[in-house]
C-alpha cells in the first residue's frame, strides 16, 4: 500500500495522491473510478465540490508555505 500524500497548492486545490478513500459526513464512499490523484477544492467556488474543477483561477490567493503547528494541548 502506498503512502497517501497531500500537497497544498498555492492559489489552488489540495492535491491528494496515493492509496486513499474519500467519504462524506455519513460515511458514504465517493466513487472515484480508480483515480489515484485528484484535487480537493479549497476556495469554495467549484461546481463539483468537494473536488476541484479549476473555478478558483484568478479568484483565490493563498501562498502555500509549510510551517510547524504549535504543540498539541494535553487534555
């Protein structure tokens, strides 16, 4: 099984690649038709949410740069 990789694209989608499954809030599985790479919408403009359809072009700006999250809070 390959490792799943998420890439946060600048001014665009989250690219998902590898071995993955996507489910809705009720646990129903999306039929991905064998795709091993796809984009998840981050801008909210896609007509095909949760998947990216490119509608973000010229309407969404985010310069994706990796950073460290603060330590997790102990409960």
